[in-house]
C-alpha cells in the first residue's frame, strides 16, 4: 500500500495542507497515498497531542513532510503519533542525526569543510577566549559561523563570514551577532566551519541537492537558493559511502563544486524537512514518498510494474562521472524562510 504522508496544515485553513506543500500533497493523493494534517504551531508550543488531533488513528507507517522541527519536538511528534497507531518512518534518533551537524559530521569528515562546535544556549554570548580556543583547530584561514542547523548567509558580513579566524576581535563580533540574531531559534550550539572556495555559474555557487532514500541517490534538484532551473550533475562516488554509513532512511546532501574540481558536501539534512526548488516537479518526490515499502530497498508493486515514473534525473546521476550540465534539473528561496545551509549566493563557503 502507498505510504501515508503527514503534512503541516494551513494555519488559516486548518482542514487544508499548508499552501507551500499543497501541490506536493496533491501529487501524493494522485499516486494513491493518504494525506494527514499536523498542527505545526501546536507542536512548536509543546502540545504534541493537539498537533496530531487531525491524524486518523491506525495509519501504520508514515512520513512527516513539512517545516523544520527542533529535534525534541520531532521526538514528541513521534511519541504522540505512536499512541495513535502511527509510526514515523524516520525515527527521532535518525532525524537528529541527519538534521544536526554534530550527528552527521563524523561520517562526512573527509568530504566536507572542517568544523568545530560548542553547545550554546539561545542568547549565550561566548567570550573571546572561548571562541579563540574553539577556532584553533581550523587555523589558519577564513571561516563561517552557523548553529547545528542553519546559517545566516544573507547577513554575510554581519553574522556569517569571518575573514580571519585568528582575529579574535572580528571572530567574537561575528559570532556574537549571529547568536543575537538567532534569538530563541539558536539550534544546539555554535558551529565554526572552514571556508572553502567553490566554483560559480554566473556569479552563483554551483550547488545542487541530492535526495537519498535507503542509502541510494533517487533524485537530483537544484539547491533551493539557486536562481537557475538547471544544475550540474555531481560525482557521487565518494559521497554515497558516507550516506550509507550514516544509516538514516531519508536524507539530502547539498553538494558544491570546489574551485579545484572536487565535489564537497556543504550540508546534510533530513529529507522530510528539506525543500524543493520551486521549479522542480513535485510528482517525482511524491512518487518516492508513496512508492517504496518500509523495508529498505524493496520496491512496491507500482514500481515493479513501471506505474511510477522513474525520477528524470536518475539516469544522468548514475551515468555521468564528472561535471557537466544536466539539461533537466532545476530549483528560489521560499519567501520568509531562513536558508538552512551556509553557502553564500554568488560566493563560496563551507
């Protein structure tokens, strides 16, 4: 049977899917999948029972698909759903592992910019001495600051980029401003990452998003911040093993072409809360969500009989070994949504 998908509801029209996810939910229904509604606002306020009140009892296994959730709120969602006979296909442990940098970093350490971090409470201002000690393993060079999930790359000079990590004054200024702007939304702690120079297409960093299901690359889309409807096809030979070691059911990797021609992982995320570029077809992702059984790698009858369209980017993804233009791929920033990665548009970062 097709997998049910639980979407965030529209806060103004609570019987409908949030308008951002509505086209995708429509595709899920077209594939025969059931759609349930989650009250994201209630979940963030700590009322998980109210958040799942509209979910039918006894759905079995299901995906969550919606706005990002702090890891503890996702765990509360999973528990509340379990009491109603629904088990999320991504466990709370898997969600935290893929969603927060400290969870995935060790698996990708050789293929992502060097990083260090320190648990930090919202509003906590680290001292210059604390930050100098934290940055020491990354010296010499430039860096960026983010939390366990997001950066503030659109405030690049103010709260993201650190030209010289050895400059304690500038390091402290940028990090403290970042913490200040994140307010109560600071996720986990402060992360410092080494800066890496990435190749550009028309002054925009060449970055794409790869969607992995059960350790296999299933869909390739442009990064949501990209102004292009096209993207490069990355070489995933060195990335696939890291994804498989991670052991998470549904993840995304944002990968960028470094100036020396090496594809690097900029960010890892849980696929349930990763966004599509608005030019990307929702049907392909919907097919992934409803078309596989809970058993890793086992296709549903629809896939076995060719009824579900194969994602259009799989062929070049599997066949191409190096860079090159993928004529089909495509991906803008959602108005009002803070980007979760740390790559500045039109520049380079890690």
